[in-house]
C-alpha cells in the first residue's frame, strides 16, 4: 500500500547531529511503502548545506528510531509518490 499523508501544520522534529548539534527539520510528509513508514524531512537550518527544496528520507523503525534511507530505488519510489501527490 502506498500513501502520503499531508500535515496541515508544520511539525518540527529535532535531531542530534554527529557533532552533538541539534538540527531542526520540518516533517514534510509520511509515506507508507512496503510495510514501512518513511518520513520526508526538510532541514530548517541552512547550515546542513541543503537547498530549500531538498529533503532527507528516514525509515521509521519498529522501536521508534529513525534511520536515513540510502537505497536509491526506495528513495526514487518515495519521491514519485510524494511528487504525484503534490500534483493532485
């Protein structure tokens, strides 16, 4: 099952970077794909070197931890779902 959930209000998620610095992200969307939930996060702080249109995709694990997604095929599929929903 594939679906994207829009968030009506900005939801901010704060993650700790490798250097211990906290980084704030906006939760752009949640996407369910292949029995996993993926979070699309946009950095609110430009110090991460991301363009405003760029995002990072995290896989939500059963224990509540988030792991960055590195699989290009999964990232492409999530991006297609997200972009298709933006077009609707």
